[in-house]
C-alpha cells in the first residue's frame, strides 16, 4: 500500500498511543505545524483503508462514556511504518548529499 | 452545518455509512465546536474543506466498492505502490463480459432490423461484409487487449514480487541505525 503524507502522519499519530478520530485530526495538524489539515472525509477514507489493510485496528476508548472508537497500530502497521521511516531517512540522506554537492 | 454534513454522508455507500457514519458526525461536531471560535474566513474555508472532503471521500468509497481496490490508477498520482497483497479487481472481468454481451446483442439487433426493413432499394449486400468486419475487428481488439493485460499483469506481478522480496530482506531496525 502506498503511504502518502496524510497516511504517514496518521500512522505517526497512532505510533505513540491509540487515538480517536478527532485526536488524530488535531495531532496531524500539530505534527505538520498546521500545514496538513485533514478533512473528516479524508481522515475516514484513510482509516478505512488502513483498517482494510490491517495496519490499524479498533479499540474501545477508555474513560469514554460515549463508548467511541479509538484506533491503534497493529504489529504489521508498526513494521510498515518503521520501513517507511527508514526509506524516508535514506531518501533524505541522499537528497542532502546531492543538494550539498550542487552547492559546492 | 451539521445538517449539511449529514446530508453529504448520504452520498457514501450504505456499508460505509453504517461503519463510520456516526463516528464521522461525532468528529465533525467536535471540530465544529472548535471552529466556532475562529474568524469567519477560517470558518468558510473549513466548511469548504469538509464539504470537498466528504464529496471526494464518497466518490472514492464508491470507486472502491466498484473496483475492489483503493489503487484505481485514475486519480492516484502518487508513487508506485508495493501492496502487501495483490487483488485483481473482479468487477473488471464482469464489466468486460457485460460490454461484450451488450455489443453482441447490439449487432444481432441491428441485423434483425436490417432484415425486417423491406428492400425498397437494391439489396444491401455489402453491409453483411461490414458487419463481419466489425465482429472480426472487435474480437481481434479483445484478444489484443486480453494479451496486453496479461503481459502487463505479469510485469506488475513480477515487480511486486521483487518489491516484496526487497522489503522482506530489509531490516527496519538496521535501516534506522544506519540513518543516524
């Protein structure tokens, strides 16, 4: 499955702890310094896909009288996120080298 | 605004609405509380973004239910995806069969109409050969498309295998260490 920036931010948001939809929206905006503001439709489209691919799973949120759903990473989701981060690190390393070479 | 969002949710497939509808409305109402504190311009942008997001989400949810895949290739301009499991959209086969049957029925119907028309003019012999040519061309195109599709699928499958193999050989922890 492809990992676009919104999907990556959603996965990163769930890497630390399970979160419900609204908390994910707030966290993705905070992580990207307000650059990425997901709409609810986009968020749930991505969540539906991640659930389908079994990268995330539902958990019943604790301390919630409304019994709303939270989401957390599965083992496969965490593994895929680690691989994506490794890929991005490798890419930024190469990019930094290339840019530095061009400047000199 | 919530009434508008509820109305827009009706555009989603029923299964999707049952699964996420209430949750989406709950999130929208929470965001709505936040956005009321902002200036009117921000509120307008928010309403536009949410409306667009819901419409686009509904469209993609329908596309997903038709094609059976999130990577429909029409609107996805992102990098090549190495999926964890390959799914051939079964709906495509059904659609091709329906199109084939429709074309064959249309040809038969045209033949029947041409037979039913009294021959006021000289016999229209050449039409028979044109019809035969159309059928031959259609069959040749179909065979060509199936062959090209099979070759394309084979290439994609081979690429996917290669990609999955590379991914399985990658050690995320070592990759992270080497990045430091």
